[in-house]
C-alpha cells in the first residue's frame, strides 16, 4: 500500500461524546472529523464496527453486520422515525459521560430502535426503493444474520449449538418457518442494518470530503457464537456430529502471558483441500465488504494467516491449556494470491505484525508488499536494532504511540516501562551537550525521568510524527496526556458485558479535554514533519 506522508488519530466511535451514553454516528462524529481537518490530520482509525454481545468490538455476532448501538437516535428524529416525545423514558436511564455503561445503553437504545422500527413499518413506502436495493446487494450475509439474531432472541440467547435440530443445522424448511412466522422480528434486524449502513455511509462520505481517510480493524477470527459460523460450518474445523470446535485458536505462553492465551474461537479449515476454495471465497466477500465501508483495513493478528496456534479439545469438547497447542501452517501465500486475483494487486491493507513473529511471517508480509506497524512504546529495550525503535522504521509502515491494546503513553511511562527502558529513552532524546554534562549520570537521568512523567506523550508523538513511516497514528488519549484510567483495553481484565463498572472498551472523551494548545501543537508537528500534504499559503 503506497501513499504520501500523513498522520491521524486513533479513536473508536463508542468513545465519542454524546447524550445517550455511547458515541455514535451523530453530530459529534461530524465535529470530530472537522477537528481532524482543522489540525491537518488525514486519517481517522477506528476499531471494528461489527455487532457484539460483550463490550469488545473484536468479539462479534457477525463479520459483515454493523453494531446497532452506533446508530444515531438524533438522525432517526431527522428521518421522522422518532419524535422527541419518544425520549420521555431517557430520564430513567443513568448514563456516564466518562465511560460507556453497556447494559444501560443496550436497554435504552434497543427500546428506541424498536420504536423507530414500528414507525418505519408504517412509512416503509418512503424507503421502498433504497431498502430493496440494500436487501438485494447485501443478502449474501444479511438473511443469515437476521435469521440468526431472530432465532437467538426467540431461544433466549443460548449458543446456536443448543438450538432445535432444524435451526441448529440451518435447514431450509425450519428457516422458512422463522422468516414467515417471525416476520416482524426478522425485519427489525434487517431495519437496523439498513439504518446502520445509511448513517455510516453518510459519515464516511463526509470524512472523505474533508480529506480524511478511514482505517478500520478486522480480527482474523470470528466468534463461534456468530451467524458466520452457524451458517458456514463447513468453513471451520468443527466436529461433524456435534458441530462444536474440534480445535480452538489462541497463543502459546510468552513474555506477555506466562500461561498462554485461549481465544476460544474456531479455526478455518485452511488445510482441507476440498474446502480451501470455499474458505478463500468467504474471506474475499468479507474483505470486499470491509473495503466498501472503509478506505483501509488493518488485519489483527496477521500471523494467524501464516500459521496458527491450534489448541486441542478433550472428549467433552472443552479446550485444553494453551501450552498443549501447536503451530500449524495456514494458507499464507496461496490465500493472498487468491485475494489479489479477486480484489486487485494493491490491496489497501495494514497488517498487525506484532508478537512472537517468525521469518516466515515477515516474508509473507513483504512478498505481498503489505504495510506493517510499529509501536514506539516497544522501542527502548536492550537492542539498538529493535524494529520498534524509531530509527529502524521503514516507509511502508504505520507508526503508533500505542494501539487500543497498549497502555496510554503516560500509563506506559509511569506504570509499565522498566527502568532500563526509561534510561535508554532518556539517552535517546538527550543532545550531545547534555550527554557531556559532568554531573552524576544517575542523578541526571533520574531528574529527566521525573520530568518526563507528565511530558512523555509529546515526546512519543514527536517521534512517530518525525519517523520515516508513511502514516503516524496518535491515540487520542495520548494527545490528551491521560493515564491508564483512559486505557481502551487491558487484555488482563475481563470484558464482561454484565458489569456496568469501569472496564475495557468503555472510555469516552469530552470536548473540553481537547484544548486549543493541544490542537496547535498537533498541527505544528504535523506540518513540521510534512504530514499535512500541500499547505495553502
């Protein structure tokens, strides 16, 4: 992926301000785009837009659908699908400006969306042409998704492997009974996707008109409890009798996790020669859809496309420990040849080449000229050839102050960085004159370390902006200089949607946090390091 030098902000939609407990596609999103434009930012990076059952946007009920909680209620008022009288029950819900209370938000927004759907049914003739066009163009996934969500609601939400036989096995007659017998509920789920696509398309067109490119994330794996697996069991490594996973995905023990990680997601049947073309075809549809609603797609856990950690299950289909897994070769080169054949040579993809990577993973990335990423927080370990240290960056990369999985810059420096990393960093930024000072080296460094406790974010921002990486991305939390209370995700914590306490994926900002001075400095660095494009004089 080739491009001019640019910079941007990482902020998920849910983190936007707004009156209904969660960021959405309403006016605040448009204001954020204007702020990006005002500060010469060319990129807005977001997390996956897919619907979820818990807080994590990386755990979805569909790889193709959009999250209904992101729909703007105010825009439904503009469409005359809601009136201000419909908001009378708002006072009975308690929202938080700082964190998303997913339980409260889900209850309130579902109530409002069902009111809007009722009005939509009465006025459907106004939307007939565009609705029919939407259903026709998206039906390759939409029908399965609407059926899945309808059945799930009727079955009181158990996993689909526990559904009655005809529904579990996706049998035509049983599904036809649902379409006809539960027409209103089935059409409600189509309605939410129709509105989602309308509102998101309008926002993306607006962003692009301001010169802002949208980068969105795509997890490699999909949830077992998703319409994708239920409707396409043949694509995954499942037991043919129970349709339960015969292996699950994860990661072996490493420096980040002594016990390893069990992601408990099914693995594609990459190595079954008869099914491989079908797996490729599903992926092509998935990426084509993603590139329709995004400008650039960032693939999470890229290594899983070269080789995957396969964790076996026991006789009761309970996953064993991550350490019991093994690396298994994935489709790799053949897979990307199929993508290029279908989607074109210059794929607008960024790949998350992080973790315990191998030469084979880097070779796969480079063979197809894919854009990797660099996290500046990782750059100050022992070795000067560390690929994350700014002087080792390459042009075909995206440099980050941190991603959603990292501490904030302030949090990293004050809580997570080792002392030797801090000393390396201090040496890295000192001028030759400062290095020649005669005072005690430890006292000198400790004084600088203490000073950086409140300033480290600007040093990291300057480093990624000044690097040779084509794109530099700053977490909004780092622009604001916030500590780990604003961290988006800490993998060591639970993403339990049943809790409304502060947790992963819930952080939100408020406009007063973004000061004129911050915007001035961001714009100054953007221009200084030639990331603003042509500047009009």
